[in-house]
């Protein structure tokens, strides 16, 4: 979810990230993303997010969200995980 602007009449009180959801599940995905930094593909995604200017925790949350999306697609399509073949970019 995007940050939420809290408005009361004409006053605007800054952006706040949503705090809802299942805290245990969010923690599990965060820790799984942290452990996944040993995987070269996940590390490349994390490094790309860091290069975009995101801080460590924000980059980890992006990685956790990406892993969550992959898991959801696997459950939706009823297929096992199949890593994409890594093809080197020809220069």
C-alpha cells in the first residue's frame, strides 16, 4: 500500500507508511529476504535497489515483496518454482 496522507480539514500531516497487516507474516518475509541475500539473483536485485538510492531496510522490503509476489504467482498458477535462466548481456 502507498503512504497515507492524514488530512483534517485544511491541515495535512505528512506521509505515513501503512502499519496494518499480519505482523508475523511480514516479519517472516523480511527475514526470508535477509537470508536470501546469499543467493546471487536476490543479491543482484537488492544491489540494484541500493543503487537506486534506497536504504538497506527499504531494499530488503522490496526484495521481500518481490518474493511474496513470486510465491503468490506459484500458488495462483499451481506450478512449482522455476528460476529464470540467467543470460549474460552481450556487450
